[in-house]
């Protein structure tokens, strides 16, 4: 059998069942995976003049062992291992506490690098760890540090990588085509891999990074472009050939005139709907820009030709709200519409599912309940997801699978920078609503310290007396809904005590029964409740235009985009609105974020800042967000490379000889033949 980089790691010596399992846990299955298990960081082991090292500074010192390691015991289970190192002409003492097992690594006369804390007065290094040095790269000034786990040690990983590189270095494919390698001055992938693991200098490390990042981005962009090209070529998506006059009439019944941006995106979407292609479109629009109505128009178009449609949203509250507003719009039109969520009663659910399968329902609105087993549409033609960033890749796919040829529209209020959207959702078309309905007044935002609690309460009272309502969002404690609930309850009680019988305060959190949530929301909408204390369950989508005040506690715990979403709950009408951030940030970064919030209401600008300050992972919440999880490339810092890779991928995919040219063989192989199958290059 010929050796390839895609061989299993089990072909390496010293990889038994246990080690294989441990490697799998790290996501390493093939030699290629192992070789691209890059160091998470490098420890700089450049020699330093010991006179220049500050007292108690952590450093790595490299020298020759001049005395045998001695172990002395003091007290039960306590021991000290000591030896001497000669560095240039100075001799220093090294001590490790309770690491007697290191003795075998300390060989008189051999060179060793020790990372530890320096005691400048006594010239003693208290060792933290010994850095292994690869035997055949004596000149290396860097020690690679890998992510490891309990079952497999750093040093084992390094050993395996060294071994794999020895055995497979001649089989490392050069995936990036030669012409691009020249154009971008990239070193070979073989050399890059070598230098990633065993860099000899900073310069070499950087060259290596450039190459592996470009390869990673290029592969990703190629796969994206292929998906896109296939989708375009399929051509047998359904055609929703609605009656234009009917649609116009429907738009005329709306309570307001569409903004220019809304008209434009409606045109883009409708043109997709009419054509016999699969629509696969992302609709982006800042909070409050009016996406719901755009969705409603698309849903209407679908019902106009008698195909079913589904609208999936991330929370029950939002589902309820959409149900209410769409029912109102569709009521005179005899559109049959239903709501399906996790708390739909069994009997009602059965009826809905029956009607759905029989084609007696036109529009189904719901939460994740829509993608559960047992939900069958008779002729699903259009799928819309709202707040799409809240859904994982798998959930989106499940929904799409419910209707084979269905058109798909993803709506998102997270104003993903356009550039990033192209990357993250590279296989989609993007429509953007970049304009707010007329008459909106930007929300006035202030930042105050928590000590001024009374002031806030007075401020809320002042606003309510003018006839408006307020939200109070409670501290967000990481990942713990029950603590969130406690915080919310505390604040709720404080406010209730303070306002007494003057106002009604309501409490809303994720642990409540959905019937109770509904009735609280209902009362808030009907102004029976003036102040709504809530956890972040209301973050997405809620629309109560009479609410003009938003108080956010511990605002520094939120990312800019989330704050922007929360703030977007107010300023939805034509009244002056306010957002008060209550926070006492401890970090520069936290203060910076508070300041930016008070300075701009531009969601796109905020999301770009967020990306800068917190990185894409945080912005999108989780790994399932659909954003690619690159091994080494960073979509923010390496954005230039990402863009270049996108452009090159697009050019390559449109090249007639892409499938036949010998030069692209390694690239095709890396993309995978499954992915390439069915591609038409004519
Ligand atoms: P989002 O894009 O955040 O989902 P919504 O669709 O909830 O925003 O719309 C926010 C508010 O703006 C709603 O009250 C909606 O009725 C109103 N709205 C939407 N489009 C217009 C428009 N063209 N003119 C005036 N108000 C509008
Ligand atoms: Mg919305």
C-alpha cells in the first residue's frame, strides 16, 4: 500500500489502542491531523544574561548540567531536587519541589532548558518545568507547546509529531497551487510544517504561519465556492410564481410604507422565489430595521401559490409575538397559520401535525419544535429562520431537510460585518437592510456606576409618569440560568418594594412556564405592567414600541453586539428612548466597551468593534454558530489572507481545467472527491 498523509495515526510506532483513543479525543485521526496539530504557543528559550533578569521574574535558562541531581526529603511527601547549571561562565543552582521524578532527565554534562522563577539575590532558579529540546535542532530557541489532555502528555505529542514528520515528510502534499505559491511568496508546505513545530527563529515561524494559514483558508473557501456553485447549477428548485398584483395589494395593506432598503431586499428575495433555483439567502438588518415585515411578504408570496412555509425562531416569546403580528396581517386573507412550540399541548400538536401533513395549513411558526421528528409538511416551499445566529449548523440543516426543494431565507439581527458574513456564510447570497424606518430617534445611552441605584429608580419613575414603560435587564452570570434567575428575582423584589402600589413590576425569566411568560408579556404589551425585570430571555426580537427605557445591569459582562440587541428593544417607536448601562468594569477592555456603547448606535460599527475586542467566538456565542473553526487562521487578524484566499478560490473554481489539470491534483485531493462530485465546469 502506498503511504499517504491521510493514513491513520495508528500506523506510527508506539501508538497502541490507548494512545490512539487519546489522540482521537484531540481530534487527531490521520497523520495529516497530527502534523497540523500545531503548537498553541511557543516558549521563548532565548538565552538571557542572568545579570539582566529581574528578581522573581519567570524565565527559561539553558545551560549544561554540572552536578548530579540530588534529592533531599523534608517531611512526608515533600522533597527537593537540586542540581547546578553552568550558563556561560556562571554557575547557578536549580531547585524543583516535589518533582523527584525529573531526576532521570538531568544528566551531567548535557544541555538542558529549565523554565522557572529567578531569585536574583541567591542566584537560584526555582524550576517549574523542564523543556524538552529536540535532539536534532540544537539551535532552536523555541519550545513548542501543544494542547494535550489527561490521557496524553505534551512530550508524547511532540515525540509522535517528530516521528510522523520523519516518516512522512516526503509525502506532505503541496496543496496550494504553484502559481499562488509564487504570487504570495509562500514556502513549501513541508518546510512550513517543519518550522511550525520546530522553528529555529522568529522569522521562520512567521513564514510557516503564513503558509499554513493560507492553505487552510484556501481549502475552506474552495469548499464554500463549490457548494455555492453546485447550488446555483442545480436549477431545479421550486419556482414560487406568485401573482404580482396580489403581492402589491398585500404590501399596500401594511400600516406603513416600506423603507427603500426594505423594498430592495424584498425585490431580491422575490426574484429568487420566482426563479426555479434554490434560494439560499441571508437577510441582515440591524435591530429594529424591520425584517419581520420582509419575512411576512415572502410568506405571503408562498401562500399565494399554495405552497407551505415555515418560520423558525429561537425563543417561545418571539414565536408568540410573530404569531400574533402575522395573524393580524394575514387574518383578512384567509391564510391558515399555526404556532408550534415545546409547550404546545399534545392534543393541539396532534391536530397541527395532521393539518400540516394534509396541506390544510399554510404557515407554521415555531421554535425548535419545528425540526423535531414527526413534523411533516405536505409541500414545504419556503423556510425562514429569524435570529438565525442563534441556531446551529445542524438545526439549520434539519429544517432545510424538511422540504427538499424549499427556498431558504436566514434572517439575522447580529450585524455581522459584511466581510465576515461573506466568510462565515460564504455559500449564501446576502441581502442587507441598511436603513431604519423614518422617524426613529437614536437611543440615548449613558453609563453609570452601580452606586447610583436610587437615581436609576427615579429616572424610571420619571419616564413612566410620561406614559412609557421600562425594561430592567439583570446581571448575566456565565452559563448559569439559575443564578440569573436569583439575580432577577432580587432586583424584582427591590423594585416592587420601592414602587409599592404606584407601578406594576413584572418578572420574566427562562425558567418560567411558557404560559406564565406569555401572560407577563401580554400584560406588558397592554401596559398593565410598567416595569419588566428580565434575564436576557428578551434579548432577541421582542417588540413593544411603548417601552422607551432600558436599564442593563452588569453591562460590562455583555459583548457589544448583545448590548446592542438589548438596547434595540427600545427606540422602536417615535418617542425619545434611553438606555442606561450600569457597570463597574475592572478592565480597560470593559471600560472601552461601555464607552463605545455611549458613543454609537451603529450596529455594524459595534459588531466590528466587538470582533476586535472579543474575537469571533464570543460574538457568535458558540462553535455551532456556523462560523468555521480554523485550526490556525484567525478571521480577524488574518483577514487579508482570508480575502485573498476567497478571491483565488473563486478564480480557481471558474477555471475550465480545474478538474483535469495535473497541477491542481493535490488541491483536489485535499478538498475531497465527494465534495467535487457533480461539479460542472462548462
Ligand atoms: P427587526 O428587524 O429587529 O426584526 P421588526 O421587524 O421587529 O425589527 O420591526 C421593528 C419595528 O419597526 C416594528 O414595530 C415594525 O412594525 C416597525 N417597522 C418596520 N418597518 C417599518 C417601516 N417601513 N416604517 C415604519 N415602521 C416600520
Ligand atoms: Mg426581529
